[in-house]
C-alpha cells in the first residue's frame, strides 16, 4: 500500500525542560530513531517541526502551518502535504512504537473502507492519536476543529470514525518528563542486555 509517513516534532517540550526530539538515543537523536521506524514501515518519512532546530538531521522538515495549537495542527500540516490517501503519523516521543507495530496499523488501513483513522490502542484502552494512520478525508473536519479551537485529539478521533488496534502497553510508551525518559532508557537498556 502506498502511504506517507510523518513524525510530529513541533512540541515545546516544556515538561522535559529541553527538546525531546534531540535527546540522544541509541547512537542518534530520538526523532531520528522514531523516523527510522516510520520509514521502515512505510518507505518514506518527513518531520513536522521547526526547520531551524531539525534541518541539520538530513530529513525533510516542514513547519507547522498553523502555530501553537498542538498535535492537531501538526496532523493538519501533514495531511495538507500528503499526496497519498493514508498517512502514518507518529509523535517523536514514542520510541517503542516499532516498525512492526506501525506495519500492523498500515495493514489494517489497507483493509479499511469507511474508517478514517486506524489507531493503536493506548495503555488506558483509548485510541492513541499520535500513533495512527489517518486518511486524507480527515483533513476538512480537522481543519474545522482547529479553526473552532477544538484541539483535544482523543475527542476528535471519536468524531472522525476510528478503529483501534491493540498493540500492547509497552509499544506506546511516550516520554514527556526527565523521570519518564530515565525510566524508559533503563527499561530499554535492560531489554538490550536480555537479548
């Protein structure tokens, strides 16, 4: 299936205290690691974020077309840029979302007909909007939601028509604070030692 891959890396990282996207992870930056998983799954990848911060990584980078309104704006930007029906969108702070997990989402999208979003199921049993495959037909309702300042992605997923795919709690671990990052790194290191 032809699809486009995007990594959202435009957040302010306030809780982390430094740019999450540029945290060092497994010999590269966190955003490069996530981008590699997306590229492995879909065959291409572009970043949605600040070119001044990210262009040195050698990946295509596009700024948010609408500033300061969170992930909804990043998704709108990705869908505006896309020339494919389906679009894999992953947040830069989800390094455990492996290419295998992302391929599973894409496989479900290939079989979908009426659904607009194929989302991984998060640890709370709710769809995870930042590890999902969005159809381009989501663009008009998302643009309307952004214009109306309705920016909570989980609420918007209910409006869009979403199928949730369970992928396991650990696959959707995200890192927002220094403590979460330290815990994630420790768990990842432990996993490497056991392999």
